[in-house]
């Protein structure tokens, strides 16, 4: 298992633009973030060194489930009749069932080291909340989770898992915060969104000096922690004698995509390797393919710093697709800059095609994918089919970001032919963006 995380900003030709203060619109300093994050994570957020050591206590907990396996999907390849090789890195084999544990553990650890007693956070589908629940309990920190209401209702098992790990879970929007009450006043039946849940969690954190906030995606330090995935995959690929022509990840805020791709992208930036990188997002929440690159808030109420990102607008309420972890209006600053500079590609897909790919995968590889991960599988199938049409053989790597054991009712809907497809049009995106007023 690698001993360091990889910070890609050290190798980027154009560094990501700085976050701005929501009031002054000036670049923020570390002290502006100190109310909600521990200093060590703030330092990682702006770090310029290429590699950052993984602390020993984090490493030893990682070792209970890492290295995660890299599999060659031989049975899937046979079923497709493809000439290509398909590999996947499986991040669902830990206590949280997803890659989120890779950042939950260091985030809880750094908070513990700085004397934090309670953490607030949001969760969409529940994977991040589960990941934080166990990590916080391990390090003796209380956890309060605002869970997007539609997921809270769709996935009671996730809530109970968080309770089992000793966390308190509240459906969002809630009446506990002014951000939540404002949403409920306008729409008492609001299904919630990650943006709203973030506002609630941040609001609670800034009111108490012993409470800090944690985010499961988007931010630079989260992306940094996830690079353990790609670092391991590179070492594992060394043993196979293969090297990927294309690396694929599903895309919510960008953390698992960045995690698997950045170490390989370094080989492209520094050593001229010719690998392609494809992010796959839902057609109903297409920030990368239809959003605009601009400064926007990370949350709905506009309490977070302004980040330079591809966005649908912080007020955008994504359709209730089953891949709850992909229902986020924006994208991380680093990934956004890399997309803008043409180092990575993005595509959008409808959920039925992705469930079809997930079922094909489950029947051949024996792992039930998280609905989020099914977007990466569908992306990998596209690559294999295209290579076959072109008469070539490619080596394809995708990240299987999590398992779908808590999402079985979404599979039921797919089998009943009861999964609507939804695509956001360019006009709807422009409509959504016209409501946000950020004078930059
Ligand atoms: C949270 C989550 C995602 C989406 O988040 P990213 O930050 O884009 O990785 C994808 N897959 C699973 C299983 C998740 O839990």
C-alpha cells in the first residue's frame, strides 16, 4: 500500500483558481476556513508539495481494507465478446461500501488531533455518512448527519447503518437550521439536495467552536486522499504488464474519478503517456457536459466560499435519480480546471442504460454495483464496443466506486421497468443559471 497521497496541483500547467470569500469576493486565507475545518486539512487544501505522507494512524486503519483489489473482468469480457481487456478497481469492499472511507478516516483523524469534539456533515445516498460514522466513532468524535430527504426515505438501511456506528441522522431540509426552514417555507415537500444539506451542516458547525464540518467530495483535500486508489492501481498494473489506454470514473463531485485518474494523469502530464480519462455523469445532472465554468457556491444557501467550477447553479434541484451520490450541482476546482484545459473528457448518460450495464456486470462478475458506479461501467462498455467496431484492442480501467447492497429497491424498479429517464436540456441549464447572481 502506498505511503503517500498524490497532489496533482504540483504538476498542473494551469493551477486551479483560488476560492473566493463569499462576502468580499477576494481570495480567502486559511483563517477564513478555520471555523469549519481543522488547520491540517486547510493546509492540504492549498498544498503545493507533490506527495503528502499518510499519517501512521490513518495508514493502520487503511490496512484493514487496503490495498483494494484490481480485477480483470474476464467474464464480462467474454459476455461482450470483446477483444479489449477490462480492469476494475473495487472500492466497495470496506465497512462503508464505497471509496468514501478513504477520506473519512483521515478527516476524522485530523479533527481528532486538533481537539474537535463533534463533526457535522451531509450525505446524499448515505455512503459518505456511513463512512464518516464509523471513522468518527473510531476516533471518539460525535457525528451529526444531514441526509437528503429523498435518500432518507429511499434508503432506510443506510440511516440504520449510520445509527449502528453511533451517528445521529436528520432528514434534510430540516427545521433545525435557518437554511432548512427557509427551504421548507417555500416547499414543504422539498426532496432535499446535497446543496441544501451542506448549508444545514455548515450552519450548525459555525455556531460552536468545538464542532467542525466535513465534506465528502469536491474539495482538494478530499481528492488528495482518494489518490490512494490510483496510486495502488498503478502498482497493481505494474504486475500485470498492462497499462490502461483509458481510465473511467463516475462523477458526482469528482472525488472517486480524481482518485483513480490523477496518478495516471501525472504520467500524461509529466511523461507524455497517451492515456484518455473519461468522467461519466447523469444526464439529469450534467454539470460537466452542459454546465458553465464559473465561480459558484458549494451549497444552496451561499454560505461556502466561491469555488471555480463547472456548475448548474447552486440552487439547481437535480431530478430524483437513484444514483443519489451523483446529484450535485457542481464539481471540484481541480477537475474543473483539467476539463477546461482538455486533459480529461466528460460524457452524460441516462439511468436505464446504466442499470442495464450494472445488471450485465453483476451477472458476470458477481458484484452488485452501486447505482453511482453503474455510470462508470456503462462508460467502460462504450469504450470496449467502440474499440471492437474499430477492430482494435484497448486496455480499459474503471473504478467500481461502491456496492449496491442498500440500493436493491432501485434494481427492483429497473426490473419492473419503472425507472424514468431524464435529460436536462441546454435551455433548462441556462434557465437554472439565470437565477444565480454572482457578480464576478
Ligand atoms: C459518493 C459516491 C460517488 C460520487 O462522488 P464522487 O465524489 O464524484 O466520487 C460515486 N460512487 C459512490 C459509490 C459514492 O458513494
